[in-house]
C-alpha cells in the first residue's frame, strides 16, 4: 500500500505544480515591490504592469488546470 502511494506520479506532479505556483506568487510579490518603487520615483511602470499581468494569467491558468 505505501509503495503504491510512494510511486504515485500524480502526487509528484501535484508537488511540482505547487512549487511552480509558489514560485509564480513569489515573482508576483517582487514585481509588485518593483512597481511601487518605480511609482515612487515617477518612472514608467507599463513594462512592470505587463509582466504582472502575464504572471497573473499564468497563475490563474495553473489554478484552473488544478481543478
């Protein structure tokens, strides 16, 4: 019984997906910080906004695939 659970590939895939999702969330946080810093210095934030939108859509897609 334990061997079947250990060799179960779906558990491994779930772990990999969770790590990818955590990585995307971390990247989103750093992009939000970068966006705030650029706003404070009155720089253009459109490039950062585009990156944030791309990462949010990737995260949303992973959440939909997980269901």
